[in-house]
């Protein structure tokens, strides 16, 4: 254990002390980056943005310069400490994909918000580093334009696999990444090499063919993006492929052969909530705004809001083939949110017999003012 009064005498000793503290805080791996040695990632990022593959995540384009290099975000940063924490599931993350009565939530969101969990740990390390060394520090966990995955690869912690996520030979790919930027100069690690080899299981596993090529992702086709970041109606061409995935998608991660080395999360706050392992669609679709906020208090799911979440749940219900949902879905045709009304219309079109749906259409279409909802009513069945 490192005593807070200890002051390492050399850069190598500082590095060792930080590594010990990181282990004590529960991080699986820690690596160090010299910001002067970062490879060029601006070109690849520029191609991604120019092709429009970032969808409507305008913040990626708006802060492209900051994301392309650590010094773009903080010019004074000389080193970056990169840390990973495992959030591996205890069970097969895809085991409920064929259950039409329940929803599937991405493993990373089945527990406490990882931003809060990891930031508290990073703050303790960064505070000790700043107070003991007198150097400046900044901490980041996926909430600023930080090139986390390239930094992790440069720090020797893994590589960006063909599914574009970080993969570690020691820990698989169920990993959160945190970073501490500092003005201190620390010895750097050797970057990790690519070990994907000829494996393409992650690409084949994608339900929506979101990978135009290995190491390339078009988020506009990605279920994680569509269910979390996308604010409008789910594009029709992807609704069937979503199945009962109501928040995120783990298919490409789960298919990675390197996950044979992954372990279940050991941080108590990152262990899945029982009620989020296979939540009943019937319970979720009826959540009003207050109930949604209460149920997902402390969860990253709360960030997308009730409307987007119920939209996702309605798509899952439409895919369920279970007509016992019909009356519950019909009650949402009067919902204040056009996003929810539109998803409800689509779900009813999937669940109801043609004549019954046409009768409902004749009753509701004349009073529907929202263009997206009118389009849903008039969509060929």
C-alpha cells in the first residue's frame, strides 16, 4: 500500500507508485503514454467523420481536433495514465435474445453508472499525484473528447479489434477505460500490437452489418448507436434486426475469441442488477417519466430519457409476436411523445391482424398531426 505522504524519488518510482495505487483501486491494468509519441489518428478520424459514419453525434465532428490528440484537449499534458476496469458478465450476455417477453440491456449498463464508479477511483489517484508531486492533473471517463482506445493501445493495454473496441490478451474486451492526464513526465509503455489475426467472428455477429470493413464502423447501422444516441424513430430497415435489444448491443463483443480470458466483474458496483438481467417488456413499456427516472436512478440508461427508452421497448414488443401486448401498446397512441406514438403504431402493425389494424388506422390517422406518426400509419403492411 502507498502511504499518501510517500514521495517517489524518480520518474520510474512515480510510475510504480501509480501502478500500485491503481491495483488497490481495483483497476485490472494500467499503462503510461508519452503524449509526444502518440501516432496520427486524425486522418482515420477525419475519414470516419467525412463519410458521415458518426450519424447525428455532431459532438464528434465539432471537437474533432480535441479528440485527435491528447494535447489537442490539454496542450500542457506530457503524460497520460490509462487504466482499465473489467465489467464482464457472469452469464452469457446473449442468453435472452430469443425471449420475446423480456428485453436485453447491454452488459455495461446493467449496474451502477460506470462514469461515477470509475471517476471516484481516478480522483483518489489523481489527488494523491497532484498533492504529492505538485504537478497538474485532469481525469476523464468517456465524457470528454479523449481518444481512449488509441491511448489504451499506445499504453500497451490492448488493441482496437476489427469491431473497433479495445481487446486485451489478458482481459478480453469487457473493459471500461479511464485516463489521468498530467504535466508530469513519466516513462512510457510499449504500444500493443494487433492480435486479431484471421478472426472475423465479431464482424459476422453484427445483426445489422454495421462494419463496412474490418476496423471500420458505420454507427448509423449500429444497434448501440440507434438505441442510445439516435434521437429520432428507429429506421425501419433495422427494427426487425433489433429483436429485443432495448439498450445497446453486445453481439460483436460476445463473439470475440479473446473473451475466453475475460472474468466476471469483481467491483461490487459493476455487478449486474438482478432486475436488469432480463427485465419484462410489459413492465418497462408502461413507465412514465417519474417511474423511469426512479427505476433507472444511478444507471447510465437514465441519460437517454424515458421517450427513447420506451421507443426501444416498443420495437422489441413489435418483434415479440405476442398479441397479448396489443391493449397495452394501444394505450400509448395518446402519449404526448410523438416518438413513442410512432413506435406504438409500428408495434401494433406487427402484432395486429390486418383488418383490425386498418380499423384502428381509420380511427386515429385523421387526428394525427405529427409527420413521422402519419407516415407510420400509412406504411404498407
